[in-house]
C-alpha cells in the first residue's frame, strides 16, 4: 500500500511539473493561477538593487518641471536633477516632487521602465522623520502613454524612453526635459 501511495505521489509531482511546463508563461506567473501548483514569484525588474538619494530637495529651486499639456494646473510635477540615474539600459530612476497649489509637497523616489512602460514608487520622503520610507508594494504600474496629463506617461513617451530603452544617460535625459523638446516621440 505504501509503495502505491509513494508511486501515486511521484506521478502527481511529475504531472504537475509537466503541466506547469506546458502552461503559458502568464498562467504560470499568476499567483494561484492553478490550484495545487506553486505560484512563481514575479520576475525582478532591471536594476533590482535600489539606493535612495542622500539629498532631498529642500525647496523648488533647481527642480525641473515636467510639462503636462493637458493638466489642470492643480499639481506641478518636478524632477530633482541630481537624483536622475540610469542603472539599466531600460530603467530610469529619479526623485519626483509633486507640489499642490496650496503648497503641499510630496516627494517620491521612483523608477520608469521603458521596456514595458511601467513605473514604480520605491519610497516616499517622510519630512518629519527626515528619512525615506520604502514602499512595501512591489507592483509596477502601467504608464498612460496616451495621456498628456499623466506625468509618468509624458516622461516615458516624450522625454526619457526611446522605444524600449532609456534615451541616454542621466545628463541627456535631463537636457531633453529642460529643453522641452520631444525628440523621441515613439508610439509604444
């Protein structure tokens, strides 16, 4: 009896392995996609090691505003130039400062992945504690590359991505943003 149970368990494990190999990648990567099969963890994005900027902008001086043609003007979005980096060929990291008309500021350290037009907040700045607070959510969000009011879509489409790659090093990316030119308008 024990031999039959062991043989049956081995057959089930082999079958599960074969089924997992035959399933489309999307079904395999979805947590809980098939009951009884282990879910695979999502693949890490490029440049997985994140080092938060040592300096946070004290005011708006030196920040570069992201032009949003269709925005209502209620919130201004600005980039801190010293924080911009390109740790991978398709990844740009930067500090984004959002300022409301009433003067409230929100500061986040983010990544923009040109390969799949997604963005992620790595951490937000706690001004009272004078520290970065890491974002526990590991999800990357699709940038709205069609909208002229989504800051991530505008950065992706108009300034920082050339197809599936970042459109240069940090200095080139900031020069494009400062100039207001949109040399790499590419439909994704």
